[in-house]
C-alpha cells in the first residue's frame, strides 16, 4: 500500500511527511553539529547563529537550484515554485548556498575556515542521510524500472517495495542507495576524525570526495535527474567537487604547513 504523503493535519492544514522528515534531519544535524562545536572548544551560541542562517539560506538555495534546472515545469504556473511540499529541492543548491553563508561568517568573524568546514561536514552528511527518506515518501529520486523480485532479492521491507511502485512500475530505490552510502560515509568520518594523521580541513575534504563519488555513481542510475543540455547536472558537479577536493588536500599537504588536530580533539 502506498504511504500517504500527509502525516497529519493541524486543523484543516495538512502537514506532509516530506517536511517532517526534512525538519527531523535538520534537528539531528543541529545536535551533531553542536556536539562537534563543543568538542572543538568553540562557542556554541555563536556557532548556532552561523548554523541557523546556513540552514535557512541553504534551503532557499536548494529550491532555487532545482527550479532553475527544471524551469519548464514551473514557467506556466509560477505559484508552484513555492509548493515545496511536493518535493523538488536539490542538495547541491543547498550546499552551495550554505557554504557561501558560512564563508560570509568566516570572513566577518575572522574564523578558521578549515575548522568550521570540518565541524559542519558530519552534520551535513547526517541531514542528507535522513532527508533522502523524504524523497522516498514523495516517490522521487528513483531509478530505472525493475521487477518486484529484484527488490525482494535486495531483502527490502515490504513498505519500501510497495512505495517503489511508481506509475504502475517498480523502480530502483536510488534514494536508499544514497542514504546508505552517506551512512557509511558518516561512520568513516566519525572514525577518521580521531586519527592523528588528520590535518585541519581534511574531514570536510573526505566528505566532499566520499559524497561526490557516491552521488556521481547513483545519479547515473536515476531517471529523474536534472539536465543541462545532454549532461546530468549533479553528476558533473559531483565529479568537479571530487577533483577539486582532492586537489586542494594534496596542495595543502605539499605546499602549506598545516596543524594536526590537537591530542585533546582526537581523544574526546
């Protein structure tokens, strides 16, 4: 049975699972971010201000990005641009907008950019893990047509299998692939952030490489990608991020004298 997109009503106003799940993901991300902030000895009150604006502006950026690359679906009815409960946010738009917001605060408050990015990376990964389940409820971010037996052979619960039946055809659960890929990435981040060989900025670098590789692969399986001409936008952007992140980390290792994380940061 297909899952109802409406979670509950407040009076006559419907509250959609999509919004509930995205909000829950942001809440968990906030908790993890503040945990990282305290672990690094940074003022949590000021960090909250930065996170608040990064989330708000990032969410707006995610919507603008999606609408911009699927304009033909909105140009005849501009009010649909605001119908966010129907889905349609692009994580890369959110990352770009959130990154620029964080960079604004970094420059304004003369913060350590590498440290700030390292603290934000695990929280962002967690938000992505949870957020993909909003796509699941809305039956979006799916892949090509598959058989029911294919899904059953993946040992998926029945509720996932049934929700993957879109317009009469079973679909590859690429939302799940990405959520699981990010989950593994988060576990690895939690492990490597405590290693003595790690230098400032490399937690964020690992996030960029890990997510970029996974997204480039998974995007190739999807049938609802955003396109720019013949190219899948997210796939190209993922590859650019991977190459850029690796290049920056290699350059910093070779040409800059970078601090290792303090022993107190590693052991906490």
